[in-house]
C-alpha cells in the first residue's frame, strides 16, 4: 500500500481527526462532522476490536504521511529496540526530516514538508538532504539552503507559524531559517490524536 495522495479532508473525515492540523480542514470538518460518502451520515455498527486497531494504525500512518511498508518497517525497528515500543515508535516517526521541517514551521503540512525536502530546499548539518525519511539525530542542525531562503512559501509559513509555540524538543531561528533537533520527545510532550498501544496490538496480532 503506497502513501495516500488523495484529498486530505476526505481521509481526516474518515478517521474523525484533523490529520493535517490546518484551520481549513478543521473548518470543513466542523461543517461536516461525519465520514465522507453517500452513507456517511448513517449510523454505523460498532467496529470490531480488529477494526478499532486498524483505524488507529491508519490514523497514525496518515498523520505522518507514510506508506504502509515504510511505516511497518519503522515499527519493527522500534519493537527490536530496548524500551517502551510505543514511545520509541513515535520518537522514530518524529525524527523523520520531513516531520521536523513541518514542526519547525518551514512547511504548513507534512505533505508540503516532504515536497520541500525532495526538491532539495533543506540541509542537515550544512549538507543537502533530499530524503524525507532521513533520520535526524539529537544535536543535528536543520536549515534552508541559501538559494531557497527567498522562497515565498517558506517565508510565508515561517511568518504564520511564528505566532505559535515551537515544540519543546526543537529550537528555531526565524531570521536565519535555522533550527536544531534538541532531543527525542518523551510521550507526554507529543499531543497526538492516536492510541499507539492499539497500533502495537494491531502489528502484534
């Protein structure tokens, strides 16, 4: 199963959560608080335990804009690492370069962040990196390459995001368009609309 490329609002309505974290999708969901499709407003049967776990897995996968194979491989890595599998899995997801570009405010969605990275607008420790899944380590510096600093989309995103708070595991200089990944975030700092224990149960069945 490849990465979802359809309408973001459609999958958000299906999962019942604003997976893009954008005001536009939130407003649309508030006007249409039911799943998409002709039968979206019908009362649906209570999902099975398997269905519940599947929906949580899909929700988390869509949230980070990943394909199934890559998502599962990351889970397998987390399950083989010493510690709480759920927390480690989320930390690995948060360590992806496209996610950090989004968290820093350089992009307004993870989809856009993935595009910025793929198009070569981002550097890690001064070196161009065009792989969205690149693993950023604590202490690594992320910035916009000099030729891309006049990009109107990036500048607009930074200006808009500057009105909010940046994640505590990151630091960012909006003037230099430069940030740093300070540490892998503990679970309590991640305000995610998912139950990762359901995801673990899904893959452990």
